[in-house]
C-alpha cells in the first residue's frame, strides 16, 4: 500500500535521513513552509490535499478540509489547537487517527520536574545564587532549610504520560502521591482524586505539580481560590501550560510567603517579557519551556513516527493515539 505522507517538520540531518529512509516505500512531501519548533502552528499548504498522512504541525483547517487524510501525527505532546469538538468529531466520523508525542517527551518532562524538586529541597538553587552574587557562606541557613523528600506528599494536577513517568521516578522516595484526573479509576502506587475533592487534598501536599494541557476547562485552573487552599510552605511546579495558572494570584502567593517557591517551565506569554513581574517574584525559578528538551529530540520524534507508520500499515495499535 503506497501512501502519500506530508511533513512540515524541520529535523536534524540524521533524523531527516532516517525519515526519508523509513518512508522510501511511500511518497514523502516536505512542505515548503516549515518550522523547526514543535510548538509552532504550521501555515496552510495546498500540497497537503494529496496526503493520506500528515506529520508535523499541520494547519487545523487543512486537516478538516482534506477528507483524504487518514492519520495525523503531531510533533508535540500538546495538541491544544486540535483539541476541539469539530476536529475530534470529524476524525472519528471518518475513522481517521490522531496521535501525539507524549511518549517522546514524558521522560524528559518528568526528569525536569524531579530535578527542580530535588534542587529546591536540597537548596542547590539558593546556593548557586550565592555563588554568582556575593559568594557569601550561608552554612546554617542552607543546611537547616534543606529538607528530605522522603515521606512527603505530592499532588499531580493531570495524570497522563508525564504524570505516570514522574510517579515512577518519585516511587523510591516513599512519597504519598495523589493525582487529579477526570477518569477516576485505581492506579498502582498512588491515589486518584476526583476534581471535586481537590481543595480537600491541596492542604496535604508539600509539592503540587501542574501537568495540565491548555483547554477551555483548564485556563486559570490554578487560581487564587485554589492557591489559598495550598499547604503553607508548599512548592508549586508547572510543566503543563502557562495559561492554566492565574499568574497574578501566583505572584501574590509568593509575595505573601504562603508558597515556599514556584518552578515554572511554562508561562503566559512566551517568551516571558524581561519586565514581567514573575522574573522578580521571590523564590520563583523559570526555565524557557525546555522541560521536554532532549539532545536526540528530532531522532526520537522521527523514530516514533516510523514506528507508528509500521503499525498503521499493519492496521495495528499505534502509540500515543488520541483518536
């Protein structure tokens, strides 16, 4: 079965070679307008009209209008622009598949969150601040502000691929782990909490990790009311989307001292303007949406697509399938 595959991704030379090699039995169309960022929406492209498969960040309108499309795989874990009833219903109606890259980015996002949890618990960031400023020796302060994660409580807002991997990484610390998600079914090693019970669990959590995607139901999910319910001295982490947090309320919680700290890999907007008050909020640590980053990102993305292509050809189950 010869397929036409349209792609608007820009990859490393090695990943590009693998893509061409892995699709040699088919027709590969590389879009003239492409982007190296997995977060950037693609522009409309008439060439996609000939495609059975789209790989990259295709324009939403192109996906809806091309009734020939049988499968779309996006190069990101997030898929906000496609996460609407019109798109999902259209793909279900034509029995088309939609997949993302959750499996590619789950480990890196989970490790990134764990790294910050450990860095803050062990006072590594305050010590580094001393090193690059006045080089003062805060022995007593940093030693006695260091805490053990062992036995602490973690609350995960969202429990998809990233949440599952982070829970695995936290298991050796013997932590009590809660996770909020819509589907309330039992999971080994943690307790699933329905959303209506969130404010009852928030006061128990030493660490609150936000992994929520952007949607109408998650915008400003972490708001002033929920931040008021946080345990005094808790730490907040966001590796989901910046729009899921009321940033003014977050700044107020940091300024008041209710939160011990915040680690943000995502903000609203991005890039965060230099004059934005989050940069100067006390104990707020920001990374530029790099939690999903990995040196072999392009190769891993292409390998994921080619594995799913083989499954698609064999009419088998594909990894990270949404529709």
